[in-house]
């Protein structure tokens, strides 16, 4: 009996030791990624300290006077600054809102793409629509300038056909800049964004298709009652993440497309922060705005996570 007890006890100890050893090995697997995350995501947060100092380069931060919340108060110290900040927030909400409003387009595009029965043609369309994602916004602007500048292809064609006498200033027009920015974003990211939805379609159980065919369902009915319900979980997760990053509408796209004519309408929060720091030299003010934007994004993330848990029963983080 003692021998059996001793053997069982040694087995339990061995299993416990094996579990601890496996846990340590798994931790070592993710350690390099945690280090990279700390270096590139959390260490830069040290820069938030500049928001509390009157920093002017090249004077070191240690010799800059501490001003507390002065720069945060300066954002709303007069009506001009308030109006400017409200315009920037309006632009951010407008451009991010358009992207959010049409967030279903990649899902519909993925459905239509998988419905193409000619394999070569489908692969060609998928490749052509995915490649723009890997083109930098500088090259995209070069393409836009070649096509839509006053001496570009579109104006030249319209003049040749006799539709216009003077060139149309497409790139300088600020009336529809939100819509044109959304169009360029959609052109660039549509194919790439559809990849996750295509993967979701590929993961649908074949038995559902067979059952639909047995019931005499048409292709549109299969899309409505089989494909769409299977894609909705993926769509809602991506939608929640997009809402959480609502204020982070990017910099590079708007930076290359901005000019003196459309600056008031194209300047979102990220571009506004950049222009303040690099154009106006207001480093501390730009850090203060960036800090507030990041904190609001965190609040949005946890709010959306709570909403996801209430509506879907699952959290996203």
C-alpha cells in the first residue's frame, strides 16, 4: 500500500513539474513579442511628460520649466482656438464616420468575389484589388496628381471633348474632401480588407450549402440565409475595433493630400498634432492633444468592449 501511495505521489509531483516547465517554455515563446511591444508601444508613452513642461528644442527637458496643466488649459483659452479645435474634431468625425458608415463594403465585395466561378478571373480581381494596399500614400498622391491636377489626364480629356474651358481644381477643392478621401481609402484598402471575410466564407460548413440546395434555395437565398449570418460575427468584431479607433484616422494620407485650399477641411486630429509640432513648433501643445486623444481612444475601446459583451455575450479584449 505504501508503495502504491508513493508511486501516485511521485506521479502527481512529476505532472505538476511538467506543467510548470511547459508554462515556462510557453512564456519564453511570447517573451520576445512582449519585449518588442514594450519597446515600441509602451516606452514611447514616456513622451507624454512633455505636455507638462514648457519645452523648446534644443533645450533639454531637464532645463525646461514645469508648467503643469497650462497647455491643456491653452486649448480652450480663447474662442479662436476653440473654433479651430472644434473644426478639427468635426473633420475627424466626418472622415472616420464615412469609413464607419461604409464598413460593410469589404464584406459585400468578398461575397461577390467568391461568387465568381471562373477561378482565374477571380484570382485576377482579388490580386488587382489587393495590390493598392501595398502602395504608399505618396505614390497614391502621385497617381491622383497625374490624373486630377489642372494639367492632368482628366482635365486634358474634358478640354479635348469641349466640356470645359478652364481646368477643374479637383485636388484644391475643399467642398467634397471628406468624400474624396473616403474614395481613395476605399480604393486602396477594399481588397485587403475583404481577405478576412473571404476566410470566413471559406470556413462555412459545406453541410449548410448542401442543405440549402436540397431545400431549393437560389444563389441569392444562400447568400442571405447561409453566407451573411456566418460572416456577421467577423463583421461585428471588426466594426467594434473600428469604433474603438474612431479618433485615429491616420496621418500620411491627409498629409500628402493637404494644401492651402483644403487644409481647414482635411485636417484631422493626427494631422493637426503633426502640424502643431512640426509646422508651428508647439511641441508641448501637440503632445497634450495627442495624450487626450489616446486617453479617449482607450475609453472608446473599453466602452465598445462592454457593448460587445452586452450584445454578443463576448468581449473583444
